[in-house]
């Protein structure tokens, strides 16, 4: 079974071909260099760049996979959630292509696709507890089996973890996207330089990152007012450590409570080395720890095709009326 996956929910135009779940091609046209100058994703520009890039990206994915368009059994496309103008480009292209080939189109949820990324190169023993940490989401799910019906156990009440990385990076004068910039800046920094307490919401496992972000902002403002230099490495290291500790401890706590056999770490923030290390250490001896390689953590279409494969197996198809949804 050959599935073409298409992803345009944010700032990557991506297409991938999977055959029986195995990646034959995985093409990503990143818009980061364009959005960098605005310090974050500029939605209208994102839509316009998707329009410009999608034809070539899909063509390249098909060519690199060594297949012909007619070999495609179904087209899977991210239909929600994301930037609406960006999503519409992929949805419209995907269903038009499927229609012209006489093949079915499959609507994919971007968050479920991030979890599916963990299954591209790994077998997972269920039940699993999965943390999806990205620029738009920070949620923990109980997964009883692959593909669907995930139960939400915890979510962020305000900023997503990746959003906090991006905002703190901006405060420190570092480039967008903030995650990789902070990871780099934190090397050699002192994790105890800026004490950041763990945030706990009474009677809940939910996250809150806006307080951590504000603490960094206030600290930097104070130093600037005093005319003192900003210890970027120390602040980056302290922030990164605090976020990694919060995410990893909450994930393990919920895995214990739900008698999980595996813990899954996914989404763009899962590319963070300290977070990967922190979860690996806490999971050791108790859970199988599954984390995709970094290229499958940040937005890509292989994970979209992977998730579409589960829907294909369950006969879950969309039709030509398929629309996108920001939520
Ligand atoms: O999954 P993703 O590519 O797009 C969304 O669905 O949002 O995640 C993007 C987010 C950005 O906020 C980015 O700063 C963060 O993932 N990110 C990282 C790292 N690489 C990307 N955060 C921490 N450390 C990283 N190495
Ligand atoms: Zn994503």
C-alpha cells in the first residue's frame, strides 16, 4: 500500500511517500529563513510560500520514492489543527490530486500524526503514554493502541512548550525557531543561574509555561535597566533545564499512574537533546522509551502518511468536500 502524505499546517511544506509504512521519500521545504526576519511565523506569508512550493515538493517526493503517481493508493493530508490559510493549501492540493488520480483522500490530525512519527521506526508496546510537545501543542495522551482513540491526560493551560522556547529566544535576542537556538546557546551555561520553580496546577496534571516565560522576561528587563550584561548561556540553560524537568517528570508520573509499558516523546520540542536525555534517564528500567529521530520530531509529511495508513486500514476516508479546520 503506497500513501502520499502532505503537510502544510505551519511553516514547513512537506510531502512523503510511505510503502507499507516504510519511508521511501521525505521532502521538507522549510520556510524558516523567511520567517526568521519576523521573529516568528507570519501566517499570510506561510500560505503564499506553501502555494509556491507544494507542487515541486510533491513532485520531488514522488520522484525520490521511485514511483509513478498512478502507484499511489491514497493521499493523506493534514486537515487540522494549524494555521487555516496554510492548511487550506495542503488540503486543496491533496484532495485535487487524489480526485484526479481517482484515489481516496484521507484527513489527518496533525497531533495524531506527531504521535504516529514515533511508530515510523519503532515497534511500540501498548498501552503507551505520549507527550506531544510542539510550537502549538503540549499535551499528554494515553494510547491504548496505535492510530486513534487517544485519551487526553494533560494539556497546557497557556503557552505551548515550543512557544515558550520561541518567546524566550526572542527575549534573549536569539533566532527563530527558539528551540534549536536556545539549545545551542545553553551549552556551557549554568542551569542554576536563574532558579525557576516547577509549576503545578492544583488538582491537575496540566502544564503552564507563561509564568516561566515571564520570569525570564522580567529578569532580562531588570538586568537591562541596571545596565548589566545579559548572561545568555546561563539563562538559556536554566530555562531549558526547567522546561525539560517539567515535561519529563509529568510524562513519567502519568505513565506510572496509567501502568504504561512505553513512553513516547514527540513533536518539535522532542528534538531537544536535554529533554530526550531527561526522559530516557527517568524511563530507564521502568518503561520502553520511544522518541523519533529529530527529523521526524519537527513537522514532516512522513508522519502524516504514517497516520493516514492507520485510517486507510480502518476504511476512514474523506471526500471531495473535505475542508481544513484551525482547531
Ligand atoms: O512540531 P513542530 O515542528 O511544529 C508545530 O507543530 O508547532 O514544532 C515546532 C516547535 C518550535 O516552537 C521550535 O522552537 C521547537 O519545536 N523546537 C525545539 C527544538 N527544535 C524545534 N524546541 C526545543 N529544542 C529543540 N531542539
Ligand atoms: Zn507539528
